[in-house]
């Protein structure tokens, strides 16, 4: 068996959320192609439609008629999407919308105080269930603030900046390490005034709506990571990942692969709407250990589950630290990774903020508990490629949250 072929990925999930939100803010008809097909992005679309934004489909384009928000007549169901919840809290607070946010059991257990605290400081009136969903926001006059975040979080930063577009005065966010900067790039690309100085981003009140736009969403690097890992793990494999987003804040996984000795060739590159896009060739080579520290985490936080799978096959000890944020994702991903890899026979030690893996160790087929988490499901599907015996995922369908076509595409690449 080997993994071979070429693949083009659905639109990046992070950018897809933001493209819909900025199209909703824009004046007139915007067109977005290659939007993510994942359930989370559909949650964002549904919430915006509930707030009076007209969204339709024409061929492979999503057409958004923006600029006119209204109070929803029903609770905004964010499903399992933390990005939908956190970014829309900021966006709708800035637009003076009255709304109640709800979600599924997993989302309702996740803390939202990182978002609510700065919004409170800006003047937002809201009610929450001890900092968790359901959350009700009320039409409030927001004032700009200078906020220094204790964590590097693109969701915190984006929520504050989106709220700042509807607040009086200037709104600044400073973070300790640069997190994903898609929001800043999109604001700048749309001609809206934004200042970036070091780790601080500043916006002003959006006095008039910006113009509608056309945008093609680049391929999702977090999804590409699973296929890159498959080629890295399976001998004699070679694949080409086409049209992958190569934003510097999103390619930490590929930098880690290079340090681990994976064969990588960076092929064509070009820019679209301020974002770097590349074609990448991945091929199998012997793997070496490399530490993953807190400085690396913002650039590869979503890829840590599949990095853990790779770590079981490297020579020596591999330590991943500074990743405590994984405990408040769709599930406690640190626990999920450690529990399932132990079941498969890996030598792994769970830590408060990560884990230590000693390799290489053979992996054995087992029943995997996905915890209804799409990244856990996809990571352990990749583990199954090198496992001895049968692998069973208890809820494989949860991969559709980000990539409904995942299993079909993986099957196509196996030769």
C-alpha cells in the first residue's frame, strides 16, 4: 500500500467563516467561490441568514447580499462551531443586534469568557450561563478599547476587531504571539482602515459600509495536514497538495514536518487577496523527533492530533507542550489523543498542557472513541493506515464538520 496522487482541497474553514461575515457587512452583492463544505461554515451561514442577510447559491459560487442586519426571530444555533459563536458575538455586538446564541452539548460546555470579557469592557450588555451558552446579547453602544490578550487566539482577536468596526473610536488588540491573521488581512484587502504594528492590530468605526467583493477561498491547510501525514507515514508514498493556503501563521505543521525529516518540496506559489497559496509535494522518508513548544502552538494547534500519530513512528522521544487550549476544543483533545493512542499500544504520557511520546512503537487496530470530534476522527483514520489489525471509529461521520469528502478522498489516494 502507498499514498499517491494529487488533491485539491475545499476552501479553508477559517477563511470561509470570515468571508461570509465580511460579505454580510459589505454593501451589495458579494460572490464567494470554493467556500468550505463543512457543517461549521453552514452554521455561520444559517446564523447570518437568521439575521436578515440574503445568501444563495449560483453554481459553485455563494452569493451574499449584505449591509442590512436585523434582529433574528429565533435563537442563533451555532451547532458545534466555536468560530461561528465567538466571531459572531463580536460582529453582531458591533451591529447592535439583539440575539440569543445556542449550540450543541459540546459547544455549550465550552467557556466563552475570553470573548465576553473584552466585549463587556466595550460596553456590551449580555446574559450568559456562567460564561457559557446560551448567551443573549442586547443592543449596546460600544466604545473602542485597548485590549491586551493573555493568550494568542485568533478567535479572541477577531471578535474584538469585528466589534470594533461598530464601536466608537479606535479598538486595539495586542497578543503575546501572533495568531492567525486572516481577519486583519481580509480587513486590509477590502480597503478598510487597519493598522498593524508588531503584535497590535487597530481598527476604527466603520462609518460607511465597504463595497461588495468577489473572493475564491484557498484550500484548507488543516485538512491538507491529514493527507500530508498519510504520505509521511506510509512507505513509498508521494502526493501533491494543490492550491493550499500558505499564510505564515498557518504553516507551522509543514515546518514541523520538515524538522521531522519528512520529504517536502514547495512548488508553485502565488498570492490571492493578500493570502499566499502554494502547491506542495510530500513524500515518505525516515522520521525524526522534534519538540513542539508553546511558541509553535498557534501555528499548528489544529494539527496536533495528527502530529501525535506521526510522533508514534519517529525515532526517540517527542514532547508537545504549551497546548492546554486543546482541552477546551470540540472535546478535550489531549485526553482523547492519549486515551486512544494508549489503546493502540503507543508509549504516551499525558501532561496538563500536552504529552510525551516515545517511539517508534507499532500501533494495533482498536475501537477508537472520537468524542464526536472531527479532527480526532480524521487523525485516527490516518493512524489506521499503519496499524496492525482492524480499526473502528465509533462516530466516523463527525469528520463532516470540516470535510464531508474526507473518507472518499483518502480511499482514492490509497494504491
